[in-house]
């Protein structure tokens, strides 16, 4: 009997992404979207300010390496923002919390850490694990 009581919460947790947890996931994703948007804004402004300094000449100007680093960070932040936007789209479409490859449920614990996650652990490892 204790095993069944232990398994029931896990069964409920498996339905959480597409069931009653919708408002929770939306709030989590929207908070993440705001944070990513702030990152994109700050990094873009930093890059453009550094680029203006580099072209203006004078002492204390950023070097090409620093400009490339800022540019890479801004591009990565934009990708992360797009990932969150795609997850919000999946939530609206009703496919959030399901693996984009095999359709299995992604464990809610993993979604809590990375809510924009698209694949279950098995599919995320690649084709070698799918053969097992």
C-alpha cells in the first residue's frame, strides 16, 4: 500500500505539464521571458556602446576581442529568448511538456529547471540512446 501512495504523486506530476499546471508553467515561462528580454536589451546596448567607443578612437576603447565576445553573448541571449517564446507557443498549443521527437512526457522536475526544454532525456542524448 505505501508504494501506491508513493506512485500516485508521480502520476499526478506526469500530467502537470499539460493538465492543471498550465498557469504555473505560463507564469514560469513569462518570468523567464522577461529575464531573457532584459538580457538581450542590456547586452545589445553594451555591444552598441562598445562599438561606438571603438570607432570613436581614444583611450579605453574596447578591442575587437571584447566586441566579438559581447556580440556572441547578445546572439546567445536572443536564441534563449526565442527558445522561451517557442515554449510559450507549445504551452498555448497544448504540446508543452511533451518530447518534440518521441512525444513522451518530459519530467516536470526537468521542466522546472529548464522550462523551454523540447526533448525528453532519452531523445536529448541523441540517436545512439534511441536504439536502446
